[in-house]
C-alpha cells in the first residue's frame, strides 16, 4: 500500500478530534430525561460519524473520503443558516478538505488501498 499523505492524515485526525470533543461536549445534554433530547441524539450521531469517517480514512477507505466530504458539506449548509462568518469558516474548511483529500497523492493512496 502507498504511504498515507500527510494532508490525509491531518484531515482524518481533525475529524476524529472534532467528533470526540463534540461528543464529550454534547453528551451532557442527555441528563434531561423529560422530554428526551432527540436533537442531542442527532448531534451526537453526526459526531460519531466524524470519528468513523476519520478512522476509516486513516485505513485508506475511499468511501470514507467521500462521506467526509458530505459531512463537511452538511456543515457548510447548516452554517449558511447562521452567521456569515460561520458560513465563511466552514466554506474554507470545506475547501481545505477538498484539496487535502483529492490531490494526486491522496487519490493514489485511496486507490491503492483497494
């Protein structure tokens, strides 16, 4: 297998870290029992997905690369409903993810992992 490019490693660990930190932060919202916080459930599911996508990208799974792009795209769309600054920051992160995950070395890495 081809050596994992540094940008792929960085994005993968960034996703894992964001997922773990977000999970730790949002898990405290489950303390309320009535009514059950379904929104917290969905938020935590998105965090778990970030960890999974990051971990599987480290292992070279191409589907994880595409789902990581869908994950950050989801955040860009959500942030568009908030402030312009938040939208701009997520758009920049999206561009960095796209560059890191689709440059030639990354494409070869994900192709070689088959």
